[in-house]
């Protein structure tokens, strides 16, 4: 991506000249992703997808929000794993609220929030609702997870020859591993994969989290069959879908 689309690479006069463009706010997490992927998977995916989207819709990308809300044990919860840095829900709300407020104050009226960490979503929506009320709806704000707009036939293609375990277990599994193979292949360590198949999730959550609530290697479903080609298939479909959403919602 051209550095001129990244806000942190732009000067303030360049930002001033870009106010009529859509601005994309990536948000992820810093969380364990098994032993073959780095802690920054969600933030990296959010950043890369946002940059690709910006190229498509002639937008710019705000600095990525690298921290997110804590995961439940069987969606990748990481309190038992060194390096995971979770935020409380109110922190996620306040940070997103303030970022959106500053962008709106600068004159941006077309905003996309690109989320790559499922547990963030309720707090993102709360922040969007609050800032929309406070600013009387002056900006149109679109929020999506990268996986939500994927057509069913694309998911079937991605898992051709494989078994889709459901999005709740797709933590450090085929989709995230394939996306990282597409975007950051040097950070994927398939030789370190521990594959014990798919876990069977409990129908409830119990705190405190105890050793064994998450498999000790950090994975929830098998990453076997992951590939950069599957990752590109996901990216292409996501960008197509979100670009169409932006065209509809922003009137472009």
C-alpha cells in the first residue's frame, strides 16, 4: 500500500486534504494464537485488510488499535498464556469512542471500523452508538468483522477438502493461518503446529479460568490445509463485499 494512505505516514496538511475520503479504523488484539502464529495476528489482519480496502475505495487508514477485549476460554482466551494483553470492556469503548470523536471533529464523515477480534464487537458498537448520539449522526459509520460479509460459497471454497469447524473455533486455525500466510508468511511457523483436532466447546463459561480450560498449546481447531492461496481467496472476497457496502452506505 502507498504510504500516503496511512495516517501515521501523512502530514497534517495531507490529512486535511483527505477529509472527503473514507477513513478506515482497524482494531484487533494482542493475544495468544497457538504456537505457530504471533500475538499480533488480529491486529495485523485488521491492518492489512484495511489497507487493501483503502486502495479499493480511495480511502485512508487510521493507526491500528492493537489491544482488544478479553476472549472467553473457548474462543481463544489467553489469560493463561504469556504475552496476551487484554483490555476491560470500558477501555475498548472509551478508546474507540475517542478515536471516532477525533476523526469526526477533523471533518471525516465516512468511517469504516474493521474488526478482526470477535470479542471487541459489542464494545465497538457501544462506542459507535455513543458518538453518533453525541454528534447527531453527522458521520456515517460502518462496522464489520472481516469474516461477516464473506459469501457462503467463498467459505465453502476456502474449506474445500477440509471441515469448517465454525467461526467460534477458527482461532489460529485455517482462516487466520491462511491470512497470515498471505500477508506475513515469515511470521507463520507451520513446523511448530500442534494439531490435536477440534476442541468440543462447553455450553457455558466459568470463572476463574483454570489450566486446561484452553488447550495448553493455545489452539482450538486444526490449521491443517492452511495456505496463502486460501488466504487470498478470503481477502479478495472480503474486499469485494466491504467495498460494495461502502458504495451503498456512503453513496459512492
